[in-house]
């Protein structure tokens, strides 16, 4: 589901029912970052994959994934919510997740909600220019890369 929101933001939402659906989530993130450099795309995909994997391995499924792309302040916010989501108990697994999130995101956190928990991260997109003169709906049209 795609929603255009005020202030130059696009929100995508999907449901994860298992690890096999992580590929679709990664593809969604890549599609939203059509105007970004490779390093930003890689960071965002790593963060999304880590959050999705944690939800699939440590939460009751289905999990809800929300990806919000801001064009005014170039960034991507990824959140994954699942019922009874717990963080990894293994110190090595928890350490690995923390390293990925700290290395690839500008901010990340955990929030408790009624009926579950949300893991979220915000990835800065320095290679994307802020869209000051975006289209009427607040964000640009996807364009083919110039070769």
C-alpha cells in the first residue's frame, strides 16, 4: 500500500509472514531510493533486512512493516511491528543487530505498543537532494537514470 502524505513524504506498508518475504521488502526499499547513491541504498537495505529478520525470528507473525521516505529532509524511516516481539537473548545475535543498526542508521529505537513492540530506524540519505520544488503532491516522479 502506498500513501502520499503531506510535506513530501511517501509511506509504504506491507505485511511479513516469514523470512521468505524479506526479498519483497528489500525490493520496496530499493524502489523508494531510485534517486540515491549506492552506499545509501545498501545502508537502507541492510537496516530494513535486519529489522525484518528480527521481527520474523523473535516476534509472532504477521509483522507490519512501514517504510516512510521523506523528500524534504532526505531520509528513510523503517519500522517493524509485531505482537510479542522480543529482542534476541543471545549476546552475539544482539551485538550483531546493534552493530548493523548503529553503523547504518542515523537513529534507531524500540517502542512498546498495545499488543506488541515496534523496532524502528532512520537512515539519512545524503546522496539524495532535498526536493524543494517537488511536484504538487510533494514528491518527485521517478525518472530513468541519465547515462
